[in-house]
């Protein structure tokens, strides 16, 4: 039996398989409102039968967007636009999930296909950015407003309000985005957090805000809804966040209502960082982005904490994903670029792994035709 296609239950939700669609930013919303593109995009993955389909990083407030074209969930209009999407994903037997995010000091940029650079101060779409300290991400990025203690506590309630709207929109799993240099991660990392109050200094103080958000969201959504937390397992910068820190954080997250840790890396000082070599030196993109390059992070979370973990990062072929699941390296396997390339990857993987020899996983609207085609000519996997 395939481990990848064995259902897993987290709290009150059963995922039909371990394949996850990573949150994939589309930069196609208007005033944070989902458009027909979002339905077409996410419904395709549901027809492809991924067990968990995450919507993209969704801002909890307007200034939390990465770009002016990012999805949001700070008002009811945005909720209503998401309901048809979650309903369709659910109808296909998959679980609709949402990633709640705040871009922090990496907000107010143009979409990557328009350059991805910070918007200039005279751009009418630009807005001031915020962070734990008045430290810019890098050259050409604006200096963020340093959040006060009262502003930090108000942001916790902003996440709570977004979580409640997410449930109203039909989502059955929520992920808090604590990676890639965005707001929650920027509090965790000593590179970006140089506060001297209760929200900065040692690791316990730097974890305070992300843990407060996790605890408050858990209280708001109840005990049945699965909560994921995405981390940058390492900063990959001298003096930055380390894998040991991630284990400490994961254990604390477990005590504050989180169920699954989604293990990515980098991003605290600009573009994502892609792993260290055995000597602890940063690798280049070309040398580091090897299949499964971030899986060891998820494996360590699985082995050293009580939480489930999710692996992501150049996971391409079914046998690779099956090995990750069957060996206990991770409980979930998330795909990004690969599943954009082939939205029906889960269905083809199930065939390859002999988990669906009769096309039973296929939507009924496709099954009869695909089955008939297979009788004429064998389908490639």
C-alpha cells in the first residue's frame, strides 16, 4: 500500500492523501478580492485530487500584502469571493486550506513578473511597511516602522479575525506563515529582530509574538481545525536562525495549538536562501536546489518533536515523494512548481505507485473517458 496515498487525520479533518499544494502566490487579486483566475487555478488542483489544496499567502490586513495584487481576507467581500472556491475543492473530496500571512517589512513590492522590486514612495499603490525593528530587508527596501507593543498585540487580533473569516469562507485547514522573512519570521530571526523589550532579545522573547498568534488563533478556531505553521528552518546567515532554534520553536508551537510544521528556509534578508553545505556555508541556487533539498528539516522536526511535519522543495517524482512519506521523513509532501507544471500530478502518481489501478480517484466526469482511452493505448504515468 502506498504511504503517500494513505489518508491521515489531524484533529477533526481527514486528508485523503499526503499530497499538498503549496500556497502559490498568483498576484492576480483586486483589492484583495479573489478573481475568476483564482477559481480556475485552485479548482484544477482539486480535480487533480491533491489531498490538501492551499490558497496562496493571504494577507490579514491591507498593508500585509506582498504586492497590491495579493489576496486578502480582511473584509467580507473577500470572504464571499472565496466561498465558491472552497466549495468546489470540498466537492472534489479534497481539503481546502488557507495560508494567513503578513508580509511585514517585505510588503509593498511589485509582482515578480513586473520586477518584484519595492514600490517607490511616489507610487500611488505603495504603502508604509512595518517590522519588529527599523531595519530594512536590504538595499533599495524601505526602512520599516518599528511596531509598538500595543501594535503587536493588535496584530494578534488581526490574525484572529482573519482566521474566523477563513472558517466562514469554507476553509478546513489554516497555515500561519512564519517563514521567508515575512512578519512572523522577522520577529523570530535575530537578523531582523533587534528589540530590547519583551518581544526581542533571547529566543523566548523573539518567539513570543508568533506563539501569541498561534495560541490566539487556536482559541478562535476551536479544537477540530488543523493548524499548520510554515517556518524558515534556517536563515543560512551567520548569527541567524538555526535548525536547533526551529526544534525549540516547534516544541513551543505544539504547546500553543499548532499541529503541523511546514519546513521551508531562508528569506530573512531578501531572496530565499537555499541551504548550507556540510561546512555551514551557503550554497548557490544552482548547486543547492537539488531534489528534496529541504526534506532533512522536516525529518528533524518529525523525529525531535511531537508535531507532524510537511516537506517542500524540489519534490518532483512519485517514488521520491513515496520515500519521504513511507520512511517517516515527513507526514505531508508539498509541491509547488511541479504541480503547477502538472496539476494532475497526484492522479498520475497514484497510478505509478499502484494506488489507483482502476482510475477510481479520477473525477467521474473524466474517469469514463480516461478508462476508455487506456483500453485503446496505455496511459503514461
